[in-house]
C-alpha cells in the first residue's frame, strides 16, 4: 500500500471516532472504541511502521534526522516520514479529544460547551486543548490542573 493510500485511510479513518466523541460520547461502543487503547494501538502500529521505515531507509536524504530544524525538514521530505508525522498528530489529537470528553463528564461540564473544543482539537490539537482548559477555568469546573476533579 502506498503512503498516499495510507494517508487517506488514516485521515478519513479517524473521522468516525471523532463523530462518536461528539454525538455519542458516553455510549458503550464509544467507550470500547475511543476511550480504550484500541484505536491508539492500531494507529500507533501504523506510526511505528512508518517512522521506522523512514528512519532506517537506505535512500534517506543526506542531512535528514532530528538533530536540528533543518535536518527535520529534510527528514520530512520523505513520504514515509511525513506520513508518520501526520499519523502522530492524528493519534495524539484523538487521545486528547477523548480525554476532554472524559474529563468534562467527571467535572459535570455540558457536552455543548465541549463540542467547540473537540472541533478545534480535531483541526488544531493544542488550540482545542487550550480552549477546553480556558472553558474549564471560566466555568469553575477545575481550573488549570490536569488531574481529576
């Protein structure tokens, strides 16, 4: 399977899980699929394969690596490395979105307030997390600490 095909499968493949978080966040099947380690494990395996493929590739461009921004930019010119980076975003953003939903439920926050946070976490991970933490502080539902209520 080509990196382009895996990119499309991974990109569109996470959308149903985001929809489950937004529409059925507390349903049993959402708990089994999204709030468990199942999806991160599958996506993590894809990530591991492609980061290893890019790291140990024989035709790796000169200067590619993690030692500097310039080296990282060269590294991410390889499709396998760019795909690994993208999958990294996908798995961690979904993990953060699932945490936001669980944390909001524990704190008694309205799902209605969390939905914009989920959308932003899906589109721009840290911005969505920041919004969630700000809303949590503004509503008096836990402030800035990340530990459970």
